[in-house]
């Protein structure tokens, strides 16, 4: 077997390794670096698919390995991160569910629904062009952005400071609701447009171009605080323009 055929799977293993490092950092309470390794895993996830296409190195092994890596990096890693963050915030709460430490377990829906989402993706032929349900990397990036909003000072890189997001994501109940809502989106039947360009023509890529321009503008304005807004925009555009998304 040619060496080049091993390259995509090697990149997938780096995705898996990044997810495992993220988990370790979460257990150490280092949420910012744990979040960064989820972003790194997303980069490797993007690269392995492209490497497989360029090198014509698709294989059933690679497909299954990719799903297993994604379960860890984009399901278990963000799920445990949100579990830990909710657990810390539950300390001293007067809410019964929080005081009994039940609320954090809603975050376990993230890895469970991520696994279901990935299993469905592997057997659903409708998802060759676009997606049915929010992709697991997008879901993971949303939750990985929360520690960045909470614990990274925007500094000079942000033209506009969104202080309300810190208050928003600091609320235990908000985090719990987000965990449940995004878990539902993972396994929902909503059509979600992909960012795969078959051509660079405007026709057929309107949503992609509008999303990219909007995302770039938001990032310039808000820096890291723009990331959860960009993911929310991605979902809202997909939901509002269901009829324009081809399965």
C-alpha cells in the first residue's frame, strides 16, 4: 500500500489526539486550552477529508475512524467541558436540581446526540451535498467558544466588546438550555447548508458567500466573541432558508 494512503488516517488520528488532550485539560480545569484543542481538532477534521479527496485515499477504515475521532473530539470533549463548567457554577446554588448536582448531567446529551448524529450521517445518503441536523464540528465549536468568551480578555483585538455575552454564558440555566437545544439540533431533520464549494460562481453558493462575508465582518468587530454568534448565524440562515438547501 502506498504511503500516501496513510496520510488522511494519520491526520484523523491527530484529530482524535487533540480531543483527548482537550479532555485532559478540562479535567485539570484549564478550559481555555481545552477549547483551543477542540478548534485544533476541527482543523484536522477539515484537513483529513480534503487530503483523502486530493490523494484519492478514501477507505472504509478511514470513514469509521473519522466518526470515532469525531465522537471524542466533537462530542465527548465539549460535553465534558460544559458538564464541568455547569458543575462549578452549581456550587452553593439554591436551586434543587443544581444543589443535588443533577443539572450538569444535561450536558451528557451533547456526546450522546453527537454519536447519534454521526451514525446517521454514515448511512444517510441525503447528506452527500448538505447536512441534515447541525454538523458535530459546528456544535463543538459553539461550546468551545464559551470559555474563550468567559475567560479571554478581548483586549485591543475587539473593536466592540460584547459584555452581555459574559453574563449570558455565566448563567448555569442558560448553559443547560443551550446543551439541550443544540443536542436536539444535532439529531433534528433541519437541513443545514455545507461550506463545500463545487464552483466559485455566485449562483448556487449565495448562502455560502453571504455567510462568509457576514462571519468575516463579525470577527473583525467582535474577535473571539464573534464565534458563538457566527455559529448561531449559520443555524439561523439554514433554518430560515430551508427551501434553498438541496438535500
